């Protein structure tokens, strides 16, 4: 059957950490790491984080700050009192404003192309209760039919109940819906547990072992949907 609905993760798919802000706050604590180095460290840090045992023993909130430790390590910056103080300051900012505020250039055109195909677009994301306001701030809210934040729903991926909520709210059908996310053990396994197909965003091609469709970008997703791969 033709694809009708696309569930989209937010962080790592639609938006990324503002590495320029991170770099500036690190610098204010005496730690010099260019934003470009942090951005380059992001994919391998996420790959290291995306481990069955790690995902199973952490929550989204605790994983988020483990992720930043891993980014710093991959950028060649050891953990220290100074990096700890910087991360504490960044955590305060994230709690009120959401640090995932960089939207890559290709995201909005891809969303427009998906919408032009008549697809229902629903954000299904582990977040901290600020996601809807954050999408408003970034000018993204009108691109979606629904924005679902795990903190508001009381359940987070990979728990299949979150996907069940999204299906019910959107009136979507399992067999005509895909979920697109950046963590295999959160997004793909979670989607499968709810009877959905999962697609992994793997921009650096680090998950060649994954037993699911992978795309390097939302633009590639648009192309492959257009080719009928998910019908």
C-alpha cells in the first residue's frame, strides 16, 4: 500500500545541537574546541552511544549528557572540572530553551517535498517538554501535522506505547507508516516493537551493520520515497 505517514525523530534528524553555542560556552570556561571539531565528533559519538546495553540502562535525559561527554572525547577534549562546568551551563540553557537549535539547510526543503507528496508528518521525539515551543521558535511547527514530546506523553522511545500514541493521534495505519530516527536501538527497534518500519538516518555511513534501510539525509529519504521504496 502507498506510504501515507512519516514519523520523524527531532534531534539528529530535524535539528542538531548548536555547536557554535557549545564552543562559545566551553571557551568561557577556558576550554578551546572549535564548533567544527564538535560537529565532526557528533556522528561517531552517536554511534558509540547507540549500544543495546547503554540504551537499555539509561533514559533519554541521562543519554543526552553522556552524548556530550562522548562528543568531547571524540573531539580530543578530556573531561575536566572546566568541561563539567560548561556542560552544567549548557544544561541550564537546554532546560528552558532546548540546545538542539541548528536546523541543517536541507531539512526544510525535504519537509516541503514530503508534504507535497501528500504525506502526513508527525514528530515523535524523546524530549524534555519544550519541543513544541522549540519548533515554534525555529519556525518548524507548521511543517508538521503533530508534534509529540515524550515528556508530555509520559513515555519515551523505544517503548512501543509512544508509537501507539502517535498512531492513534494521527489516525495513521501501521502498514502505511514509517518512522525515521538516528538511533538504531531507540528508533528502529522501538518502531519495530510497535509493528512499524524503521529508517535510520546515518549521515556518516557508520552503521553499515544495521538491518534496516539507512539514509544519509532527509533529502535522500525524499528520493527513495519517490522511488516507491516504502510503498
